[in-house]
C-alpha cells in the first residue's frame, strides 16, 4: 500500500468518526459510544492488509485507535473530544505511534 492510499484511508476513517461523534452531542454534552466507532472502523478497514482497532480507558478518558494501512493510525480521545492522524512505518506498533506528535489533530 502506498503512503498516499494509507493517508486517504486515514482521512476517510477520521471523517466517518467525526460525523458519528457529532451525533452523540446532546445539550452540549458528548457521550461517545465507542462500540459505534469500533464498528465503523471494522467496516472501513476489513479489506486492508494492515488493520488493527483497539480501545482502552485511563484516568484521562477513553481512546480508540485504528491502523488504516502501512503508514497511518487514526485515534479519537473523548477526554477533550480530539481526533488525531499519526504517520508511522510498517513495523511500528500502534501503541508506540500514539506517543508521537500527530500529523493532524482536530477538536470536535
């Protein structure tokens, strides 16, 4: 997979997650349903050779991340309703990539 295709995959998933997160706002409060985000990621990444979706929670909030090819990872954090796209290399672990500076970040 090329870096360009990987970036397109990342943008596609980020857009789908952003549109879905907007649906969770009620009276200015956002309660994200991570099962819905995971389902979206599973559907969009099912045909990718390198795909990995994971969710976890800590004291700062809940996170979901998805590898969308050889070169990009998309992540959402509900602590501040932030969406991120990270660039990586094919051998990088998703957990290592999340610790680096994102290629793109957007508050939702």
